[in-house]
């Protein structure tokens, strides 16, 4: 469904991604693990084009997403409208929730359907209420983010991503900013989503979550996919010394 | 100082208020245009913004007022002292308003734009639904601050012969030498105007706080 080939990204002189190749099947849940700074979050951000990348392709169902070739064969950015259309295929949930502080939970969630997808206001609202109910926040629809706990805010953020009815969900260390006792409620939401067959790419530091929900785990080291396989292969029988070292910490 | 003088002071304060409101409006419009320069992609326009800041902010209000008045006079543009004063005051405070707006914009965390991008929101919607509401909320306290300064700053227009509260007090003093009574009365009127402005600002802040904003400042953050 998503095919990434030869993805390279650098910040200034420093090369963060050094040629990532990764194919993700429809309905698959894939976890990206690795040390801080190894490039896993950058990879996720590149997939949503929150970061531009310098080489390589990211395609979905055979169509390259963010760049195209012009008449002379140069690589050029797609138009703003095309980029917006591609972004609607994905939902992103961020580590710091990134909710809009001046909007209620429901307003946060309805914004995408209402204005990106031009859904009628009443339909957008019913979508919003439904997804908020799905993440267990039916009573909190009118609460502002400041009045919600971290776990609740993150669930609103997940609902906001789901409201776009995206095919793919990108989750960027979504439990890292939470108190330990709040992690569970957010992980529960993710577990429920795996039953619905949504394609998910999650960056995580939680090996237990990665083992539990993902079909495959990719270990990223120094800008490359160092090892990839089923949770059992990667976590129980790591073949590379680097992964072995990473897991033993 | 008799009751006629007091009525005169109150009448003059009406002019001060009109001038201030006019300068706040004019200054804000000018500031918005200036801020557009500051956030334009062109380096040259950004530089022009900074030059405007240096010049306007670095020049005393009194000097700007005289410059505006005298150069309009020199160019034979006769718009009257009142409008010249309004223009001068708007220019003086445009730089302060511009920095307030710019500050409120750069206070918006970058992560907000990650959200608007990933939600694929159109630019106009981002402006209307996210940017402007956040700027209004973050910029409100310093904005009210500059508004209060504008009210007090309107007094310098007396120098270019604009009849307002300070000018009127000087007239009264020159007529009947009641220096302290008159000045105290004028100061009290300025105080009341500024106080009302401050209350209005606070009122707005609390109302916004009730809508999920600055809540942590208003009544202690309820978290987790």
C-alpha cells in the first residue's frame, strides 16, 4: 500500500535518513524502533511531508505522493492542492498532542472533515461525536484541551486523526509525553484500532506495545533500516549486534 | 477652577478619547500592514520592516508629531491639526502595535502548524480558525498595554495645537492660574480613561480564559 524507496533526508550537512526502503501492506501495523536521533520520527514526518526529503520516493497504491517529475525530468514538489489531497489519506498523531487550545474537543475533531473535506457542518459534527465516543470521550466533547488530562488530550488527537477517515494512521511516540498511569488508556485505543484493520505506522519506545500490536517491527539505526521482521524475530532473536545492544538497555 | 472649567475639561477629554480611539484603530491597521512585511518571504520586505521599527520606535513621539504636522504644512496639505495629530499618533504607536502582533505570532508553537498541515487545512481556514484566534488571545494583554500608552500619548498632540485634554488644562491654567487643581483634574480624567480600558481588557481576558484559554493563569491549572 505504501512503498518507500531510497528515502534520503538531511538537515544541513547532517544526513538523517540514508536510503530507507520500506513497503507497508494494507492493514498492516508496523512499529519503528531505535535510539533517539536515529531518524525514526523524521521518517514518519517525511511520510506525511511535514519534512521535505532530498531523494527517494514515497508512493501510495502506486502513485508517488509528494514529488513528481516535470517535463525536463526534474524532481519538483507537487502543488499545494495535490499535497493537501494526499495528506487527507493519512492521519497523524503527535507526541505533544498538538491540539488547538482555543477549540473544544469536538471543534478540534470536526475541523478536518469540515474544512479539508468540505463535509456539511451537521455531518461533520456527527462524525466528530462518533469518533470521540469511539475513543471513550463522549462526555468530554465540549471540554477545552486545558481541562483534559494528557491521556484524554491524546485520545482527542487520535480521534482528530480518525475523523478524516484516513487509510493510514501515523503515530509519533504518542505515549512518550504521558505520565505512566495515563499510557494505558491511550494504548487501549490503539489496541482497539488494530482490530479494525487500519494501516498504522507507529514510532515507539515501548517494546511491549510494539510486540503486542504490530505485525512487523523495523529497527532503525543511523538512518537505515537495520533489521526488520515479525516482533518475535526482531525482539527475541535479533541478528545484528546493534539491535542486540539496543534491546539489552 | 469653576464648574465651567470642569465642563471644558470633560469636553476636551472627549476629544482625547476620540483621538486615542482613532490612533488605536489607525495604529493597529498600520501595524497589521507592517507585520505582513515582517512575515513576507522576501528578505528585502523583512528588512524594510526592521528599518521601520528602528526609525519609528527610535524617534520620540513629540518629534514625530511635529515632523508630521510641519511636513504636511510644508507640503501645503491642509487636513487640519486634528487629523494631522491623529496621523502622527497612529504612526507613533503602529510600531508598538506591530511588535505586539509579531510577538503574538511567533509565540505560536511550530507544532500547531504540524497539526494544520497534517489536517490538510486550507490556508484561509488556518488564518481564520487558528492563527487569528491564537494571536488575539496571546496578544491581548500587551495590546491593552499599548492602548493605555496611546491614551497618555495623545497628550503630546497639545504641542502641535490639537485641542484636547492637556491643551485645555493649559488654557485654564493660563487663564486663572489654578495649576494644581486643573492638573489633578486632568490627571484624574486620564486615569479614569486608562482604568476603564484596563478593566475592559481584563474582562475580555477572563472571558477568553473561560473558553479554554489562559486558564492556567486565571485559576490554577487543572491537570491530569
